[in-house]
């Protein structure tokens, strides 16, 4: 199970996202500019949220309050973008 409760600020764009995702393949869809890529980048560890946490199977990947941040290469997460 993937759990995220994060806030990511990128210039004038702010993403606040909370969710639980079962293990397996997951698709994220939505309108352009909604924050899909920003959320995926935060889960993969390619961007650090300003606040919140991300856990995978009960293990903290990111926990801003605790100072935890697992680097991207140590996470069991992959992103397949629509266009390379």
C-alpha cells in the first residue's frame, strides 16, 4: 500500500495531495496542470515536498517532520511517462 499526504510548492503552483493506492500498476489521470507529474515525482523522490509524508508498505520514504528522505534509487518505485 502506498500512502501519501504531501504539499509541494513549485513557484506559483501548489499541490496538496492525500491518498492511498494498493500495490500494483496504477494510472494517474487528469487535466493538464493538475499536478499529476508533480505528485509522481514526489512519490519517486525526484522532488521533495515542503510538508507531509509518503509511505510504501509501512516504510517511510519521505517524512518531512521526522527528517526522513529516501533517495530515488533506494525506492521501489518506477514512473513510466506517456512520452519519453
